[in-house]
């Protein structure tokens, strides 16, 4: 077991001018400058923390909105499924098979409809399926189906 030597620092604070009317030591001036620097850094850290809290609050509100939207969509999907089931001969197996078919269209069965690269019909440049207009020419992009990204 190693023994750490004790470190002792003794500091005395004085007014910028001593009693004899002369300047205080360089150490005291450096300590005052260091204290001002530290206070500036503390204030900067507090501002950064306030901005982070504000951002976290906005994200929490966004998440709550998304949860409400997902809940509403889940209700709508359940209602549509029950209507289809009650007014047709479709079964749970039919809907599961269709979900897997749609999920696999992008080459991966991962529970998502992936973004696809498409070409703009106006200028022919590549774009992705989540955009409503071409970033190059501004032409509206058509969707393959109603629920496409």
C-alpha cells in the first residue's frame, strides 16, 4: 500500500492594495483572476444545463405526442381489422400473412416499411420515398400506396 503525501495549500486573501499602499502579491492577483475565470465557467455550465433541460422538455413533449398518435393509429387499425373480419371471410392468419408480405418487400422482414430510393418523374434524379417533393427540381413525388413513408 502506497502512502500519498499530504498536500497543504495556504492562501490569504487581501485587498488589491495592502496597508502600506502597495500592490498585493502576484499570487493574490492570480487567485482573483482564477476566481473570475471559474465563475465565468460556472455561469457558462449553468446556461448549457438550462438549454439541455429545455431541449429535454421539448423532446418529452414530442414523445408524448407520438405516443398519442400511435395509440390513435392502433385503435384505427384494430377497428378496421374488426370490420374486415366481421364483414368478410378473412382470418387472423390472412392478415399475418399480408403483414409479412408487405414487411418483406424491402428485402428484410424487420417490422418496418423501409424508405426506398426512387427517381423523380420530372427530372429523373434519385430521391427517397419519404419526401413529398423532389429536392432538385421541386416537382411533387407520387407515392406507390396510401401509407408510404
